[in-house]
């Protein structure tokens, strides 16, 4: 079973992976998606925090907690099932530098999927869908550039989904208290902002 899954994983990777002679424009676009889209997440969260009122505060904090839980689950998973990256087994072609560390699940994928799912489930549909679309491009690009397998991204999506399931009941119980605490700290830190932006 595992051998068959790994075989499908490698075949899927080879279908996605860029080969010599691939258009430089595609490689540049994939590199942008893989390495330079990450700041979008904190920018969107900051926008919701400063412009979304109390509702924005709650969804930002619940999203941050979900991200942390998803990354923690991903770390545990990587310890239980270490898996090499494609270039570590001389498979396909690598177009960007990456350390030779564990590939499953993808940290980038986990971050994007957990942020997008959390925002979507918290009611911020436009932000959530936008980040999930970016997550799709990130997932494609990192396989295209040779640093991840397709199942690394499937695993990332599963970590994100599991984190949402775990966080939801905990947030319903302690979310208000955490929001109040963070609002108090934010007011002290950002009191110099115009009144309409002060959390």
C-alpha cells in the first residue's frame, strides 16, 4: 500500500516538475509564487485587525491560533514520518535552492491552507478564498520547481483541516478572553495611530 502510494506520489511529481527547456517566464512565475507570496498573509491579517473592529480581532486571533496548531501538527507528523525531498533522491529537476530537510507536510502549504480555511470558516470569505487560491499556486509551484511532492501539499491541507477542527471548540470557549487580552495590549502598543485605526 505504502509502496503504491509512494509510486503515485513520485509519478505525480514528475508530471508537475519543470524540465530543462521550460519557459523562463514559467520558472520566474513559479519562483514568485513559491518564495514571495508569504507576506500576503500577515498583510491581510493586519488589515482585518486594524479595520475589522472586534469581529476582525476575533477572526485574526482564531486564524493565528489555527496556524500555530496546524504547524505544530505538521511538526509532529514530520517527526513520525520523515520523508526526503525529490532532489534528495535525485528525482526530477530542482530550480530553486532548498535545504535538504523533511518534505512532509509542506510548511508553506500548511501555513497557506490553515490561514485560508480559518478565515473562510470564520466568515471572512473573500480573504479566505483569496488565500486558498494562493495556496493552490504555492502548492503547484513548489512541485514545479522540484522541492516538494504532491502528497506534501495534500498533507499540508489535511493538517490545516484538522487544526480547524481542533481549534473551533477551544476558540468558542476561550476566544473572548484571548481577544480581550490582545485588544488591551494592542491599544497600548498602537495608541499613536489615528483613532479610527486604533484597535
